[in-house]
C-alpha cells in the first residue's frame, strides 16, 4: 500500500485486490467465489453467547493437503458489547496429534476500514497470511481474525488494542468448535504491523480474558508500539496523511462522540466516504499530496479523545507471562527501527522475556527476511524449549 514507494504501510495484504502485497504471486487459483455478504450478517437480534462461540462456518479454498473454513463468531466490542466477528481457519489434512493441533493465531496488517477489506472475503484467503504455507507444513493450524467491524456490521476501531486482542483470542476459541478441525489449546499469536499491535495486546489480555487458552508466545513483526511517535512520523512521508486519517477514524469508531468531521477541513471531509467504501490503498490515494494541516482543522495528535487514544492504545507493557519475539526491518520507512528499539528497551526489564531481532536490509515487510528465525521460534514454543531472552 505504499503506492509511492512500492511498499505497504502497516499491512501485509490487501483484501480488496485479493493480493498479498508481500508476495503478489502468493496463493493458488481458486474455484471458490467471494462469499455472499449474507455470511457476514449475524442474526438480529444477536443472541447473547460467550466470547468465542461459533455462529456459523463454511468451507473455503485451501492448498493441497489442507482444509479451510470461513467463520463467524462471538466476541466483544470496544464497549464490551456482544458482537459478531469474522475470520478464517486453515488446518493440515494430516492426522492431528493427541490433544489437537497447535495453533498459530494470525493477526493481519492494515487492509483498510471498509467491510470489503476483511481478509476472509478473499477467495485466496491463505495468500494474505504471511508464512502460511510453512506453518501448515509444520503441522500447525492457522486461525485468522478479520477484527471487529471488517466484513461484519459496525465500524472498524483501527489500532484500538483491546478490540484487536479480543478478536484474535476469540477466533481461536471459535475454531475449536469446528467439526474436523481438531484445534488444541496451545497457541502462539503472530502478527505483522497492525497485526503485531493486535498480537501484543492479545498477549497482554490472554491470562485474564481467555484463561482457557494455553498461550505460549507472541511474535510481532514491525510492531507499531509507540503510536504517538508514529503518528508524528507518518506525516513526514509524502504518502503519510492517509494513515493519520485512518488512525483518527479508528478512534472515532471506538468513541461515537469523536466525530471525525468535526476536526477535518473541507478538503479532509471530501475523502471521508472512501474510509467506509474503500480500502487502505484507496484512502492513501484520496489523501495523496495533502498535508495533515490541509486535512485537519484540529490536529488529532493533540486533540482529545484522539490524542488520548493514541497514548492509551500504544503498547505500554510487553506481555509478561509469555515469551515475545520482535522482528524489525532496519530500513523500514514506516515504523523506523530506532522507534521500535527505543520502545522495546523502555519495556525490557519488567519481567518480560524478549528476543529482539533486526534485519538490516529489510523494509516494512520484514517477515520474508525473518522467516527462518520465526519458524524456529514458533516450533520451539510448541515443543517447550527455553525461549531466548536478550535481557535488553
């Protein structure tokens, strides 16, 4: 989605185009069409159910030797309401081990805020899951959430951590109810960019919110940890104003009283419909060439509740009960390596076990460079090996 630089900001895929931006050739030709929107519309009224209760599922295309499903399940909104969230599940066709398959809960990068940006709507949904084929080959199940408000009714609270974390954890709970999936309780959460933010929040929430899951680790690639600093940084980029608009829209989704049109200029308001109807690329294009000052009459980085949201939903502490792997590209123009390093160092020494890995020649899409380390780290978590700890 970094149209000007041929890269992707806070994202690994674009559900709207059906392509994996990290690998345009990822995935396989699929006879499965896009789902009808009826799948994403929950019963009205939605019966109250426990978080992670499966509402419905349907088969989707999967690589040879694997099975796939699209799922709709109960989770909790930013306000704590019972809501429906969608996602996808992939499992190897091989016989699972006793106790069920180990689970990698995948949290996707930025796709946008419109319903059509939900990754599970892509007929080649596995193509948007970074390192997906390798994870399946290792015998892991993959459970991927779309997050609150993508695909399903309601706005998407972009970069609002508790919402993201609950969506990730509840997707794993729901997948356990799929007949034939044989999902176990052992889980590693893995995310890239926005998904790394979601993964870190899921790690922090798991012990209290989902004690039924056995969370063994959190892998975060290019994590947006310090949102306040990043919100200042992105507008220094030629194409960055659209990202600030999406961040502001995410907090407006979490707080209905925070009306985005109340802090935007006429030029800013002219593009707001794209947020609802388009995806990330469309938002970037709509605000391309416009400065933050041209779009915002009041700066969301200094105007509550947007500014307080940036502080609140920054990652203030790394998960303490599970090991963490942080992967960072040394040439990442979106989430600079020095910003991530400073944030991780600030949180080290507080009881967290952290492995921090920098790949000097990698850009925002760091996962291909980190894949070998990532796969070994995930395998080690499932086999109970002592986690590496940099004690930074």
